[in-house]
C-alpha cells in the first residue's frame, strides 16, 4: 500500500456500491484525516455506467472494464459488490493474487468458498474482510473474532433477515396473513420480487455459516444442517403464542455447543416475550452471543439497506489501512467442535397446531400417538369453529426432534386430520 495515499477500486455500482460512492462524496475528508493520508475512490467498474444511481460521481473514474481495477497498480484495496458466485469469485481471487486487499459483502460467496478465499488471501499476504456480509451495518464479525476472542462460545442466535422479520412483525401486530404482508413488503422494497431466498431461510443460513466458522472454528456447509422458512406460520399461530403463551415469533439462525456436538439450524422459533431477541422488530437484525466468560451479548441494528451496508464496507477499508500488516484469525485456531449434531437428535420444546374434525376420541388418539413416541404434553387448548372442525394446540415438554417428527407423521395420517399439522420450535 502506498505510503502517501490509499486508492480504492470498486467493482459493482449497484445499490450498495452507490452507497459507498455517497459516503466518499460526503465524508472523504473525514476518512482521510482518520487515516492520516488521502483516501481516494480511484475506479468504479460496472457493466452499466450510464444509469442514474442517484449519486454524484466523477465520470472519469467509471469503467466497464473490470481489469481497470484488478490490474491497476495504483489501487490498494478492491471492494467487491457484484454478489453471487461468479464472476465475483474470479474477481476476488484475481485481486488478491495481484497483491490487493479485498473487502466484500458477498455472504453467498464466502459461505460457499470459505477455505479457498482465505487460503488465497494468506498465500498472497493480503487482507480479506467481509464485515458487511453478516448483519449489514451492525459490527458483528470483528467483535466476535477479536473483542470477544477470550471466550469459548456456548451459543450464537441470530435474527438475520430483515424481510422475514418484517413479515413476522406485521403478522403479529396486525393479524395479517403471510401473503398479504409479503405483498406489502415487496411494495415497500423490503422484499425482492422473488423473495424465496429470504423467506425460506437461505439468506439466514449463509450468514450462520460465517458466524459458526468465526465462533466455533468449524465450517459447516448449508447442506449439512436443517433450514426452514416462515411460509407455514399462520396469523392464528402467532396470535395464540402471543396472547396465551407470551411468545414472539422469529426466524432464528442457531449455532450452539452441546455435549453431543454442535447444533446448527435455521427455522421459525417462538421466543419468550421477555427475551432480548423478542424485542427485535421490523427490518432490524440482532445477533445474540453467549460466551463462557462475558455471558450474553446482543448486537443490534440495521441488518441491510444501502447506507448501513455501505458503512460496514467502508469501515473494513479503513480497518485495513489502520492494520494492514496485522495477522487475521478467521475463527479459533482449532475447531471447538467434536461433531455436528443431527437434526433428529436436537431436543426442544414444541408448539403443535392440528386441525381435525370435531369428533369424539380424536384428542385421545393424538395424545396416545405422542405418548408412544415419548413426548410429554405441557398444555392442550382447543378452538372450535362452525364448520365441525377444531384446532388443537399442544405445547410439549422438551422432546427429541426425531420422535416429534414421527409422531406428526402418524397424526397427519389420521382420517380426522384434513391438512398437515404445523410445528414450531420453542426457545427457552
């Protein structure tokens, strides 16, 4: 890196890229003073340099040729904001092989190609920083990796997708149906035209992979753990949990150490209303960490959005300037994980919602199936309707996941049960 100035090249002039440009427009003088030398946005590469991004930019720094960034000897740090796997991976690897530090917000790329990216960074003695990949503008990865590194982590619990959290918040506050809130979220720009990645839990899963590697030293690809979205939750489930059980519904990413191994999973969860995570609403995100010495710590803020994410990206650039030569440890040197726990071996409390015909003996049959599968019932509620149907809501004591799944399969085979039962795990 030049002793006299710092030059940055940006690849990807989309939403977040425009946010980076806006930060330089407004705060370049402050950034330079903090670094003790000029910090310049030298080049911005994108296939489309004609569309208006709503920010002022010097036209002379725009280019459609990515090599104007990757092969430019004057550029010290490359920001990758292309997203996805390719060509982002090729760009990142080439930048590092050319001796440039790289900053990325690309959680998908990092979650899938962790080892290769870190190995190339180490081999070329450059920094690879990705604070913005998890939690947007919330400082999460550096505190986890550095400030809290004296701890062995017992658990990491994250509300890490603003789209899903917004939908669940509105369903809770207004009693709206999932489909209606999703349409509203799309109109407001909180949800993509194709929201599958967010509402089915994949976005949360990719972020959880990064957190698990940093917190426990173990890389666990998504195909190795359970991922479930929020599409099956009904307003009735949320209302009953809120009013009768005093629970809030959240899409959680969970990684926790147990005697039987590491649990890693993503699914809708009912959380006691007095838990800190229960107060995280709308598009906000939060990461709740439990260290063996520090105890519980929650990091909260805007988990996405143009300026929040751009803030984290530029923050990574400054950290590289301040600490260019420091050794980076991407998680514990040795994995703390002895094994990955099967989802079937997870133990949890459960909420079951079962729609049946209102006929004698049905409840007795259902509880009998639960008993045969070693599931103890904590409470039972019934809600009747005018259509000769009844909704049976059961909260269990802690039970084995494999047992509860077997029980639900048998319950759903009953002639009186006309649709698949709904299961939501409860975090105590």
